[in-house]
C-alpha cells in the first residue's frame, strides 16, 4: 500500500484497480460496521466523509488534488452504497452499482 497520492493519469488499469480497492476494502467493511447503528441510508455518507477528512485530508493532505480526493471518496461511497442498497432492495442496489460503473467507465476513458 502506497501512502503517496497518485492520480495515475496514464495508467487506466492501475486507476481502475485502485478505485475498486477503495470500494471493496473501505466502503463495504465500513458499511458492514455502521449499518447496525445507522440503518441503510446514512452509512455511505458517513464513510465517504470520514475517508475524505481522515485519509485524503489528514494523511495525504490532498496531495493529488481535490478532484482525485473526491473521486476516491465517491468510490468509497459507492462500495458502501451497493451494500446498503442491497438491504433496501434489488433495484436500489442495481442503481448504486450502475452509478459506480459509470464513474469507473468515465475514469478509465479519461486515462486511455
């Protein structure tokens, strides 16, 4: 795990796997922890804001820029949203997954 921020402008595969890691390794576990206390609606927002402030702000000091930090936080939120959406209903989970797929597609297209 690298602690240096990197937007991976010329590496679409590296960016894609990094964003998938944000979703799977931060968003999903965070949702599993917070859902019992906050229900299925609030955890994605809490996790994304905590990630943005603690990791991007305090640890990396927004070193790759605010756009990269917001994209990372959005992918963390997407991972949590997919799990929380599944608790609400299949359609909600599908909508969350589609939004995450759009975000990833745009990011990959930008780096090709």
